[in-house]
C-alpha cells in the first residue's frame, strides 16, 4: 500500500498530459465478472460487515497498512471491544494504545491512531469525517487510507489503490507481473476510469478487485484458471513473462526494527519500568540496541524516567490540549 500520490488537482492536471492509450480500456468489461466473483468468494471480515462503524473501518485500515489480515482480525476485534468509539480511546493514555497494539508491528501506528482519536473527539464531535480531504489531514492517514475510509465506510467514489489492486491492474491492463515501485499518475488515471459511475457499485468494485488480488491474483502463485477476467488479462495472454524489475526485500531478522520490537515487547509486558540491565538482555549488539532505544524515545513510544529506568510513554488524556484538525496535539509540558 502506498500514499505517495495525492488525490486532487495536481494529480488530475498531470493525468491530463498522459497518452490516451489507457482510456481505450472499457470498465464494463471487467466490472460485472469481478463483482460476480466477489459475491461468491468474498471473505467474511468484521470491518466489511453491514453496519460496521466508520471507526471500525479506520482502525482496520491502519492495522492492515503493514500487517496481514490473519493477524489483524483478532487485534481488531480486541481493539474495538476495548474502545468501540474514538472517544473511548481518547480518554486513555497513549501508552495503553501501544500496549494494546501488542505485536502487530510498526507501533507508531498505535500512537497515530490514538492521536487521531483525540482529534476526532475534540474537533469532530467524536464522528469520523466522511470527506476525503478532511480524512487526509488526520495523523497517519495518507492518500490510500483516506480513500479507503471514504469508500468503505461512507460509500464515496474514489480510486483505492493498495498493493493487491495495483498488481491486478498491472497484470490485466499493462501485461506486467508487478507494478512499478510507486503508483504512477497513469495508474491512478486507469483506476479512476475503471470506477463504475454509481458510488455504491464503485465501492463494491474497489473491494472486489482488492479481494481478487488477495485471494486469486496473488503475488507468488496467481490462480488464473479461477480468475473471472482471465480471458481479458494482458499478462496471461503474453505467457506470464517474469518481471525484470527487482522487488524490494522484506528482511526483518537482525534489523533495527526487530530490535525495537524486542525492546517494546519487554516494556509492554512489564508492570513496572525497566532498567537498562533488563533491556540489555533483549538484543546482543549494544550499539544497535542503543540506536533502537533512542529511536523509540524519539518516536514518543518510550519514556526515559529520572531514575534511569524506561517505560512505555503514558501521557494522561488530561495533559492533551485541544488540537485543530491536521495539527498535532500540544502537551502542557511543552508549550504551557
Ligand atoms: S488471469 Fe491471472 S494474472 Fe491475470 S488478473 Fe487473473 S489471476 Fe491475475
């Protein structure tokens, strides 16, 4: 998933300068087969059920940014059971959000979600905004996530380009095994052209293509024999040529990220702050350990205490001053 290209006039202006080749594609040739396939194959995911709240959708999208569905499902359920509304989360200290985040990875997402809950509570009466541009101003919500929430929670009509959708469209229309590293203007233009005119159908189309990429047009082993648009697929027609482009690696073992995860796990599971000697057992390389700990402190996830111990940052809700949408909350200790 990526949030690198914004919706709006800049992107539309750039799109207008593109060659017209992609406009020859007719959305209607893909739409109905994919919608029919989705009706028969969609997974029953909590955040897709009728009547699910916009908060539930937003939490799921933040969790799914870096984590697979199988791990998000129980975490999402526990999160919503504990904090069914943004206001419920906003009352808690930020460290509780990090603690509840557990081992989902990239725990800064928990802090951003907590910050979003406070802004929504203070500036939007506790109601998740439906407007794409307003969503875009919330912490940690980029172009993809704003579009996903606007579409899946409110039935808006936006192109929703995650990695699954990008892969399906690259194979179907461009004959490439994988899309380029960052979404291009041409991809956004194609995705928008493929949106059905009716917003409700467009929202269903968006989730259907996403599901097709997750279940059938997978990265490693696409099951073309089960694909509803196999006869229209450019990559399949070309004999499924392998990509010449290197895909970014996903190495985790031995990285600073793994080291940060181990330090956070110790702090999360301890009922009391921990001294350096306890953290030292988490990781053998002292320099890497120090770098990771510095990063956690700089990111606001860990707080060094005056007695030399460390704890998850526990900012009580009462210390948070009201924030305007799109700005970071100010803390009394920093700006009075
Ligand atoms: S035919 Fe195969 S490669 Fe093409 S879209 Fe379907 S699953 Fe993907």
